[in-house]
């Protein structure tokens, strides 16, 4: 029968945190276990002793580079390294030429899943560290300065804009213009700006026409009664000339 053992949770010798840069914990036992788990996720079967030492040192350097600040960040960091190693191994196996199409497809599928797992772990780490949300901090003076600029701009707008509003109701501010109110296909009132007859241009509103005094509104007079009568008279003269010419030839 095994004798009961007593486990010490807060051993002063363990709480020195000499390896905190690797595991993020004040407990060196935890940091050692986490580092060992990350090292065991490496694929070192075909590596030489020199390459194996480089892989182990690089893994420890990666943990220190991520810099976990607590135990939770340490676990996420170790899983990041494990997911990366497994994904790269799947990608490597997918590139082997001596394999079937199904084997290549399976390796690529597993690599894609591991890559998505890696991205999810990285997002979780950033969210835990407070980087998941971008917070904009604007001081009160910034809002006051923006309010003064808006007030100055709205009070110093030129007379041209106001003159256009008097000529054409469509130039009114959207929040001040009268609404059409016609029933839309959805059965709701139309919220488009209304013309002078109370309807928008999509629901039977007439165009207000060119502004008064607009030089572009000049009429050429081609379709006036005098112009039409003159063109008809010229047509009759041309027809009579053709008849006279035909009689002379005959």
C-alpha cells in the first residue's frame, strides 16, 4: 500500500520565478512543464543531434519571444508553437511526391485546420492582452474645438448656397427638406426629398426647371410656329422646282 504524499502548493523554492520569461508563472515547476510540453511537440525523428539542439533552443527562444505574462498566456504560447510545428509538418508531408492524391489532400486539409487553430489562438492571446479592441480616446478639448469649427463653418457659408436653395428645393439640407410621403413597394412612406408639388422625382414630382436667369436655358426657336411654316414653304418651293425641271427634261 502506497503511503500518502503531501504536495506543497506554495513552495518558496519553487516560487522564485527564474523561468518566468518562458512560462509566465512564478512557479518554476510550471514553467519547466510548459517548456517540456512545447519541446515534445517538435518532430525531431529525422534530425541530427546538432539540428535537434537547434530546434530545442529555437523553441525556448520562441517562448521567451512571445513573453507570456501569466499562466494562461504561457499555455496559449505553448499551443501556438505546437500548432505551428504540426501545421508545418503537414505542409511538408503534402509536398512529398511519392504519395497518392488522397494523401496529399488529407495533409493539406489537416494543415488548413491547424493554421486556423493557430489564428484563433493568436486572436485569443491578443484579446487577453487587451489588443483585440481599438479604443479611441479623445479629450474634451478636441470635441470643443470640433464644435467651434462646425459653428464657424455653418455661420459663414456663402450666399450662393442659400440662393440655390431658393431656386431649387432639391438643394435643401436632407434633414430639413419636406418628404415625399408616397407609399413605397414595402408599404412605407417615401423618405426622399419632395419637389414643389409634394412628390419626389421617383413618384411623379415635376422638375423645377432651370433657375431663373440661367444662360443655359436659351431657346433656339427651331420648333416655333414661324420656323415650322418657313421650313414647309421651302419644301414646297423645292418640290415645285423639281416638277419644272422634270417637265423641261421631258
